[in-house]
C-alpha cells in the first residue's frame, strides 16, 4: 500500500479511552462502587412484623401481671379486714367471758357471806342486853356488810314498796287497813343483788 492510500485515522476515538480493565492505583472510584447499601427496613420474610408482635405480647403479659397483682392485693386486704374483725369479736367475747366469770365468783362468795349475815342478824335480835355481846356481833355484822358493798352487792329491803316479782318472793298475803293492795308490808328476809343480777330475792309479806 502506498502512502497516499494510507487508511484515514478515526478522529472521534478518544486516545485515552481503553478497554475496561482493572482500575489502576490512584484512579478515582467508579460511581457504582461508592453507592452505599442501605439495609431494608422490612425484611421480605416478615421479621420486622414478628418483632412488633413480640412487643405486643410482652405488653399484654405485663398488663395481665399488673391486674393479677391488683386482685391479689385486694384479696389480702379483705383477708386482713376479716382477720381484724374476727380478732375484735374474739377480744369482746373474751372480755365478756372474764366479766361473767368475775360476776359468778362474786355471787358465789356473796351467797356464803349473806348466810353469815343472816345468822348474825338473828343472833343480834335474840341477844340479851349484854353490851359486850351486842357490840361484838354488830362489829362482825358491819364488817360483812361493808365487804358485800365493796364488791357491788346491794341490799334489797323493800318494806313499804310495791311488790316486784323480779326482786321479791311473796311468802304470804294479808289484808292491811289503809294500805294499797300489792304493797310489801313486812320483810321476812332481805334480798341482795349484784347490779342487774339478783343474788337472792327478798322474802316478803304482801298486802291483799
């Protein structure tokens, strides 16, 4: 081929463009290699929704635990209230039993003392005018009466009062002029009581 027939040069070819190959050291990175990979917010397999479901279950469990704790608290409070009420009732019953036992003890002792008082009163009525004997009997009798009074034992001496079957025992009846019927005209034996409890009724004669 002659020089005049030399193939014309392609002016459009970039002398610096070479076939793609390994990047040389120091070459700027390709835009495709600098693009950051952003992890998907939602996995195609549904893992994110599974996590949400797990959180909901935990919240439901917490709510249930709180409800159970509140119910147990109310049950314990109710049990405490019932226990307190039962203890208060027991305390009252125990106090009432102690008081009743004290009353029974006083009544039992009072009956024995009353018998001694009756005997001394009869002895005093039958005694002679001997001052020494009368003084001795009256002193013992006074001491016994004071003992009864200190223990709350009151004498029932209803002469001239209206007959009361709750406190008096009628031994007989008799007509008495200018006296209303049903009046105690004579006390054969005095009665005694401890508060509202009758220790012994007064034995009386009632006008008819």
